């Protein structure tokens, strides 16, 4: 047992005797201050300017995770922008959920350009990334540069996205050297649906896993500022995330990616029918919108709309 020195008597002994003063009541503990939000954070930050690829790189260094959603029109994009979503993707997924195509393959550069411009007009803070659609970059780097230049000049996007790893590295390299930021996309690449025979998980098995890691390294070395990993085993995606200095954006690739992206119509429960396993629905927008339409129809049929307050005289 430790012996106390005379100068450090226990509190009970110190208060004994006629000259002892009553002990002061203990001050209440101050409430802990809430952790300060980093003004540079991609989500929840206070910056008012547009987010850039430099901000994306800084988030990777901080270990910050961030969300990305698709958007295809100015009004929806404005909602996501006001909600703080830092990166919006004008994806060729518009083919499935916006234009009524069976896949992303029929989407044209004209369609991507038109809708990308709308998303840019509807936002003030988000980094807007536009997909290069099928057939707009596969011929080679020069075609890719021509297509990407159009998206930057006519639509005003801050970056483009293209599918493919090693096979698209030369396209990535030329675009980056021309000053156009590129987000790569590997794993399940929907534009290759006919070659894949559907939408199977990619990277299973040693050979496929090593190819995915080579693809990730190839697009990083070519200058991509981020890479989407789609439908990839979580363990493989985690390995890729650890091995790269650029951020990984997961969609069906587990929780260890630096960022996560969803198609907004899947996320909001607007998509009809079955959705992929990796989708979490945060709303049943299809049911809500359908209910509003039915209520409107019933009011019209029953004569309740328009009422006096909706009428001019």
C-alpha cells in the first residue's frame, strides 16, 4: 500500500479540528462539446463552391466516407444537392430507369449530354460526373476525348466516367492529360451485359480476382481520380481499397469501399419490380406518388377539384 506524505492527508482527516472549513460543493461537470464538423467534409461540410476531384482525393487521405447518387434532371438533382450529396452521377442507368430501355446499351451521347446539362443547371455544390455511353469511347482514345470534350463543353460536367480497366487505360490517360477528370468503372460493367450474359458478380475465383486488381491498378496509374467497383465480393473490394491511393466507390461491393453509390430510383423505392440485392430502399416513392395520383383523380371525378381556392374570377 502506498504511504501518504504529511502534505497529502486524506480529505476526511484534513477537515477535522476547530479550524477546518467546510468542503466546497463540487462543480457540476461541463457537458462535453459536440465534435466539430470538418468544414472541408464532402458530406456535411460548409464549403459553398463546387466540389472538385482535389476534394475527393483529400477525403481519401482523411479516411472520410462519402455518398454518391445518380440524377437525370434538374429538379431531382437540386433536391440531392440541397441534401448535401457531394457527387452526382448522370449515369447511363437512365436507359433503364428514365428512358424505358431494357439496358444501358442504347443510351446515346446526345441523351447523356442533354440530361447532364440539366443536372448541372440544377446544382451549385455537387461534383457532376457524366457517363460516357456505350459506343462513345470504345474505338480508342481519340473518340473518347471527342465524346468527353462534348460533355465538358456542352453540359458543363466536372468529370466523366467510363467502363473498363486495362482495356480502357489508354482512354483514361489521354482524357486526364487533356484536363478532363475521369472516374473509372470495373467489376460488373453494365455496358457489357451481352458479353456477360446478364449481371453476374465479378471477381470470384483467384484468376478473376487478380484481373480485377490489375484493372484497378491500371486505371489508377492512367490517372483516374476514383474507381467504381460494382458487384464484387466484399473481401476483394476491401483489398482493392487498401491497395489504391484513389478512392473506391462501391455498388454491391461491401462496406469497406471509400464511398457508396446507388441509382436514385432504386434508393427511393421508385423502381418497379425486383431490385438488386445490394439496394437498400429508404422510401416507397412509387406507392406515395401512385397514391397522390389516385387521390387527384378521385377529386376530379367527384368534383372536389378544383375548389374555390383554386379558381380565378
